[in-house]
C-alpha cells in the first residue's frame, strides 16, 4: 500500500460546508492532525486527494494506481489492518457508505465501484459527517493523535520554575516551545505543545488540548479542554471544546465554545459566542444541502466560521451561527444565524464583499505571516465567490 487517495464523498462534502468550500474533506483538522496527516502516519503511504475540480490543483492526486479511501474516515490502527486485506476487485462499505476501493491513475470519480464485490466493515467507522462532528470528536482524536505522535519519543522538559504542572506524564512539549508561569492540568486528558509554540504568563490550560506549531496562547487565557489550536494561530480569553484549523486569531477576551474556525479567520476583541439556547432546546444549524436550518440534536453548539472570515470588536454570535467564507461581520446587535460567503456588515444589513477588495485584503493578511497569496488560492476563492452567489439574495448583481 504505497499510495492512498483520499476521496470526497459528494454527500458528506456538502454536509461539511462551509469548510469544504476551500478544502477536501480530508484536509479538515480534528484532534492534533488533519485527517490526511493521520492516514499518512498510520500507513506510511504517500497520500493525495480526489476532490472537486477547482480544488484539485492545490490538492493534487497521484497518477498511479492507489487505494481510494473515504476522506471523512478517521483512521486507527485497526483501519490499516482491515485495508491491507482488501482485494483489488472488492469495495469496502459500512451500510451504503463507500469506505475504500482500489482505483487506477486516470479515473475522475468512483462510478465503476458498483461492479466490485461489496464487503461490509464489521465495526462502525468514525466518520466526520457534519460540521459539529469536528468539535464533538476532538477530545477523542486529540488522545489518539497524542499517542500516535509521541510514541517512543521524549518530551522536552518544562524548566520554568513558575509553571505548575499536573499529570506531567500526559504532557508533551516539542522542540523550541516556550512556557512561562502557566498552569497545565493534564489529569483529564493529554496536553500537546507543538514546535516553536508559546504559552505565555498566566495562561491556564486543561487537557485535552493541542497547541500546534508556531501558535501562541496569550497571557491570562483560560482554555477549558477538548480544544485544538492549529498552526501559527493566537488564542486568548476563554475557550472550550473548539477547533481552530490554523493561521487564525482569537487573541483577546471573549468566549468561544463548541465552535470551529477555519484558516485565516480573526475574531475581534471581546467577541463572544453563545453555545446554549436560553430555553435549553436543541440547536439548529444552517444545512447547505437542505437550504434551511436543520436540528443538530445538540444542546451545545456555537459558531461555524469558514476560511478568511473575520469579525469586529464586541461581535455577538448567537447559538448555532454559520458564517461562510470571506465574510466580514461588524456592528451592534446579533447578526443573523446564517451569514453567506463574501458578506459585509452585520445585524443592520449585509452587502457584498467584492472579490477585488477581498484579494487586496488577503494579500496583506498572508504577507504578515510571511506567506504569498498563490494563484491557485486566488482561483479557488474566485470559484467560491461564484458558487455562493445565490445565497447573497440582497445583491442580484454580485
């Protein structure tokens, strides 16, 4: 098994919008690692993607024959053992859900799979099927990834005399990380501090928690567990059971709970998210596949924010708010619970954030991180602008 192609199941991809507007399903981060990174570490195979045409250039696929695996499947050791037994003329399913089959180097979809012998998996797989699954599954995935990443390795020591550590055996610190005058409590779950990451003075962290490469926990932060901060991000204030994909900032006071932020997002100072309705009723969330709000069955569910979206200071997000890609939210009051991609405004009304202005802004944003706004990224965002046009009902000419 030298090559694995992680494919987007069309139904699951639609259910995971807005995060899959800008990435394949397997590029989603759950736990410490992205799904694709998990498969690579479990199998030692070269991993590529079979995704939407407009994403394929940035997320290429191999031209060699490969094992095609559902990109929403969160692997474990047993997964690899099962797949090693799969034959070229077979397809692995869970019910009607295709999990894996072999594919040649030229197929652009898996239409041929109906001709294969259907094999049923005898244990229910863990699949990321809805946006809220990302934070729901995060605690368990941090634990799995922590074991996977740290097995046979020795943590860097925590030498700061003013840092208090509970259950140090459940804490792993990578090379170059800095921790000063913090409280790290790993009694209820592991704490992972990535390469060159920083935990500043007065921060309080409870496991399970992951701080990925180059990210910063700001002074006085209160991180209540089951949270992942992806690479090169900043986190502050109070955070509980949330996932930040990477290159995003929630650096100030304010609460973020049971939420998911994509890449290149920014929450202004004192932004707060509600994750519980006043009447304790199940939370409804915008469903792109149905074009309406759908019941999540969850009592706790906060903010789902797509890549490149931002909000101004003192923004208040209601329980179960979905923000699309490249939306800029600001102003007094609660904005609507579904904010389409490329929106500009807030509770008092929305207009369209035109693509030329977005391009100007994003170049400045990525330059601050020493990155370059690549042509393939620009092409993806231009395509997303067109794909999401129908949601911007206030501007028929956008």
